C-alpha cells in the first residue's frame, strides 16, 4: 500500500465515524479482557490509534487496516508517543539501558551535527546527572565510521565490552548535510555492541524510513514538525521493531509520564493525513527557491545549502535509503553577504514569518546563529553556523508568492546598502 494511502487509512480504524474519536476519560471501567484500558497515563484509545498509525508510516509492512478490527488498542504497537520530541529522544536512550545490566558501560556516540536540544540533553542529563560519556563524531563524513571501529577495538579489552548508542540524523539542520547511511548501517548490523538510533525529524517517514535499512534499532521523530505539520502540537515518537525495546519504551512512557493529550493525538491523526502531499509540495518549492537563490550568488548571497544543488551532491548510494522521488523537504539555508543585515532581511519579508520551528504549512524564517539556542558563539561557528546564515522553512503557499517575497526583501536590502 502506498505511503499516501497509509497516511489516510491508519491500521486501526474507528468503527463508527470515519475519524478516530477523542477519548477524554482519564480512567476506564475495568473489565476482564487482557487488552482493556485502565488509566490514561498508561494508555488511551486515541493515543493507541495514533501510535499504530505512526508505526504504519515508519515501516511499510505493518499490517494494513482490517475492517473487522473494532478495537483501537494495538497490542503489537512498536511506537510510543511522548509529549515532545525531546521526551522521545530521552526515552529512546533510556530504553537502550534496559537491555543491559546496570554495571555495564554504555556510552553515546552522537553525530556532531545533531539538533541542539539533543546535545543539551546529553550534556545536562546523560553526562552531568547520569555520569556517563558522550563522544561527538562527524557521522556525516563517511570515513568517521573508522573512529567508531577504533572505539570498539579499545573498549573490547574490558569485560564485558562497552556498549555504544550511536545517535544520528539523516539530514541536518540548518546546513542540510546528508548522511551516507551505508557504512554506518553495515558497521552497526555486524556489531552487537552498537545500538543505532536515528532522529528522522528533518526527513520524516515520507522521505526516509530508517527501520527498513535493517540495522536501525529505533527511529525518533519530533512530530511537532512535518508529521503534524500545522504548528499547533508539540509531540514526539519512538518506533522500533524489537519487542524488548518496545516494551521498555512502554514502561518508560508510563513511568516518566510525558504523554500527549488525547486532543493532541487527534490533531496529529488529522495533520498526518496530508503528510505525503505537503512534503512533496514543500520539497518541490524548496528546491526551486534554492536554485533561484543560488543564481543571486555573488550579489547579495554568499552560499546556498540544499541537497539538490550541484554544489552539495548527496552521497551516491543515497537512493537506496531515501525516497528521492519526494525530495528533501522544506528547509533551505543561505548566507547573506557579510555586510548585509540579517535582521533587515527578515523584517523585510511579508509572507515568511520570523519564528522558530520548521516543517509546517506556513513559511518561516529564522537566524540560526541567534535563535537556535547555541551555548556560545564559538559553538555555533564550530557547527558551521555563521551570524549571516538565514534558514527558511518553506511551507505550501504558492511558490511564486514566496519567491516574490524573497526577491523584494533582497532588493530592499541591496538598495539600502547601495
Ligand atoms: C525540533 C526537533 C527536536 C525536538 O522536538 P520537540 O518536539 O521540539 O521537543 C528533535 N530533533 C530534531 C531534529 C528537531 O528538529
């Protein structure tokens, strides 16, 4: 069944209406069936419906809807949803600890280009409060797999050998660097001491389904972004095909209690129906905007970042891992010439609103150097984020209107500086 059909027909369909009802009860009448609901933190029918819907997006062979099934309770669910993407990231890392005796050494190898919130969690919780180690490696450089091999070799001297959680993203924000999955996948599939977790937020299951690569233990999404797509919900998910991780995630969800409300779950079930169509439109518009901005190089713009540009070709084997037919999503970034003011540019835009976040129907603009919460200016520069970098999240408005808006703001800037 195609991805767009799966977006609209989740596996557990409601029995009466065409949409899943919002079940607001915080507690449920006990009955003797083993899959009955008990308490709203533990489980909720609207949430269960969303969890099986996300599973069917992340992995194409999750069973499709059966008209006979009237229960929304998904006992085989491989997805747990959380009240934010950050709570989902935390749960994915904690779930890995569950499979090992407490005395074993478990460290994180995190892509150095990961989302800032992930790095903050690793620093403030994993390292400072849990006394564990993190190593930042540029996993977007294929040769970096050698660094992981060296760490494994060093740690194999101890008994039991250390375990490493490898945490990465496929497409980075704000510089749009594309992962070369092949070397990482082949290393992780041949090594039981590695657990690979992929944060798929920037690509979404429409472009990329890492669980289908074979070596990925868990995939994390900030549903806040593309999957919901309407800037009105904060939520995250973790999906796995491993029963022991699925059950660890369930326990963490119930214990930590960072669960989304039934209303938010309904909003996401509604938002995700158009994920495929939105993502294609955003990708097409973003690619067009990137190529037109590239034509202004040398005049107002220093460089443009987007994976369809010839200046930045993705790794050759990428078509085995992502759906190039869709494209690369709505995020485009570019550097203004250093004498031009990023603030004048942003405030000169009329359709692009200046706000954080990405992936929704409306177009947004931001200055990552100031707005992405880097701990210091040096850290931002280390990550390749300069003060004159602008990041766009291209929405689904008419692309000509968006181009007109960008052109008038660039022209006004030029005039001001001439
Ligand atoms: C936004 C984001 C998160 C965090 O998600 P929240 O829903 O804001 O908690 C994690 N990873 C990536 C790549 C993101 O863009």
